[in-house]
């Protein structure tokens, strides 16, 4: 037999969810801001969000699993490839943050960017970063295999205002000592802010709307279950009554 949650408990659950939603999501910030780093780099993740007075504890998650640290910032010292993945945080009065993807590579060079998707008109910063910051010379930045910018000594490549023509695959190459080294590729996507949003890019509805829809769906499921439960009992009662009447009629005929 079912143990159905009382409606009051459901309403209290929805209330607690909407109260947390009022304080918004927590936000994970990277320092430095690059979403790609090399092995042995140091990365600090900071969690921004509301928290109760006197309680600044923070919950951290790596690929969905809880991390033991409860500090407002989480230091990844001498990063390893296994530190790659999605990071989230949550503070007392805030809901869990969106995921921030961090990629740790074991390579001589990495092409760094703060994100992969940009809006038209945004500044794009690309950095050709070397392992343990070794000097890099004769650095070339390439888009779709074609050279876009050359520096005799390593420097960042800036695109002041992104346009759709800047979509593509980027990488960098240069000299470390006497050795030619190349980074892996980075796919940069430029979006037109005036274009209708795709289904993927649609923002999620507010938490209170989600909670309300879940509550309605749950109540509908409960009502449906009760309906079939009662209908089944009625059918059993009708069958039992017919069998009883038939048996009683046979006894009377004897």
C-alpha cells in the first residue's frame, strides 16, 4: 500500500525551494579566468552567493561529487589531468551554481580562453600558455589553419569586437628553446544576440515555476493513482458480490 506525502508537506517543500530561489544561484569564478590550463598550474575557484549571518560555509562539487572543502574559495594546486571536469558550489541561501568546465592538459602549450561561446561585439582574449611558463618565441595564432597574428615574443591575441567571421577552430604554435611546439585546438563560437534563441540556449524558468509544475505533476500522479486504486477495489467488490449472490442462489436451489 502507498504512503502518500500529505499535501501540507508538499507545500512546505515548494516553499523552501522558492525561498532559496529568491536569493538566486551561486556563481563560480576562476582565477586566473582561463577554462583551460596545463598540468602543474595553480587555479583558484571562488564561490559567490548569499549566506546566513555568521555562516559562510560553502559546499563544493566536482563532477557532481561533494568535495570536503567548505571554504569560500577552493585552491587546485599543481593541477593534474584528473582535476578536469565540472565544478559547482552552493552557499547557505543560494541554490547550486551552474557548472564551470575546467580542462587540465598535459602538454607543452595550451591555447587559453575565458569561455568558448561569445556574443557578437564581445572582446575575445586568447593566450598561448606554456608549461611552467617557459619562454615562448615566434608565436603564431591560427584560425581554421590560417595564420591570424604573429608575435616575436609571446603575447596575448585580442579580438576587440567579435563577429560571425571569428567562428572557427583556433590553436597556437611557437618555439620553446629550439623546439617547435603546438597547442591543441579550441572551437570558438560567436552568437548573434538578435537571432531567435535556440532550444539549447533558452534560459531555464525560475525555480518557483519549476517547483509549482513539479507539485502539479505530483498531485496529478497522486489523484490518478487514487482513481485506479478505488476503481480496482470497486471492481473487486462487484465481482465478490456476484460470486456471493451466485453461491447463495445455488444454496437456495438445493
